[in-house]
């Protein structure tokens, strides 16, 4: 089975530009979360989508937006890029809402390899 | 706000020795505590987790302990091997939708 796939793996942008990052969850997973990992730090929560609806948003500016499609894949969009947006953007999928245990869902997050964004 | 503190930030041990990484969380509603291992340039991968109704869990050379009263949880790796070298992250989540991650511990196992 394919794991979580992300594209592109690496990209370089300049300040003020826009970027779109894409994620395909593990087959059967309905939830996608996005995390930002700055070098030397732990991942920081950006968004979670479940069943195509936003279920949570972290402390990120409105320049960050996301959506989930009917096939449960997701896009993260960042407008007006700043130097500080340089980071590894991780997508993670889970069967249900991450962290919430149900009879059929452990709540475990499965991460993709990430998209490394460099803003110059 | 919600916070997870992780110590130490770096840890060097001799091969065969044990390694312990400690985390403290602030949100008393947290009930799930996973540990992730991240090798250089790779994705974080779950290595062990524990829920709040359990005090200890072990999987071969890896164990996790949880003290809910003190809001502490720890990762224990015994008989360390060079392939254990990586960055380890603890996380906590409390029935909401997000994980709060620690800042990571870079473990080096010296041969």
C-alpha cells in the first residue's frame, strides 16, 4: 500500500510569491492534517481536514489556507510568502480525526516525506 | 496555551547503554502520547504510543512511561544501537484535532 504522498518534494520561491503543496492520504483515510516543521523544531499544527471540512486551525496567518477534495487529497496554499515561511511542510493522514480514538480509529497520524520550501 | 517541553535537546550514549528522553505537557485534557522518530531527511515515524489509561507500555527495546499526576511521560531505549541515532519527538493530544509536539531530542549512539 502506498503511504502518504506529497508533492513537490522541494521547491524554491521568492518573497511575495504564492505556493501550492499537495498531499494524497493513505487509501481509506479520511483526515488530512498539515504541519510546518522549521529546522531544529518540532512540527507545528496548521490545519486539519476531515470529510472535506476544516476541523481545526493552528496559529497561522490568513495567508495560509487549505482544502480537501472529494477523493480526500488536500492542498495547502500559502500567499505572499515571507522568508520565515521556509520550512518542511508535512502532511499527515489518519483514519478519523487525528488524536481522537474511536472503535475503528486509533487516532494515529501517518506522515508523508514532506515538501521542503525555501523562500529567498 | 498548550505546550510540550522536551529534554534533553541532544543526547549522546555509548552503544549498548540506555537512553531516556523526558516530556512534560500542560493540557490536562491530553490523553494520547505518541513518540516519533525522524531520521535525517525522512518523515517522522511512530515508534510507540501510550494512552492515559495506561502507565507503561513496552515494545522490545523501547518503553514509554506516563505519570498523569505530574504530566510527565518518558521514552526509554535500552541496549542502544547505531541505527537508533535520529531525532525523537514526543507529542500530546487531548481528543481534539491537533498534536502538540515537543522540540525534539537528537540522539547519537556512539559505536
